[in-house]
C-alpha cells in the first residue's frame, strides 16, 4: 500500500518540490494501521474472501500533487 497525501498549500515552492520528490515524508494522520484497516476492509469480497487471508503488508506514505492510494496485491508465495 502506498498512500500519497496532498501537499499543503501553505508550504513554500522549495519545500513542496522536496515533498514531491519524496525527500520529506508525511508524519501526520492517518496512522499506518488505520490506512491498512481501511484498505483491507474495502477489498473484502473483491480481492480476497476475507482480510484474515492477508499474511504480509507494507505501507508507505508520501506527498504528491495527485493524492491517491496505490495497492499491489500478490498471491502468497510469489
């Protein structure tokens, strides 16, 4: 799971560029465990029968001018 958060309008252009390049990462809410919970619950019945089937998860948070969440799902053992 990679979550991209909106760059605050209040930051300087220099800082915004650094955020866009991934040099400054978000340390604000939501917490990583909340991101996992929302995504895992949303994919119940779509990507898997139940989120109890998830055996591993990695979450990263970045800033972007295009806020979004990207999810990559792999079958266990691959």
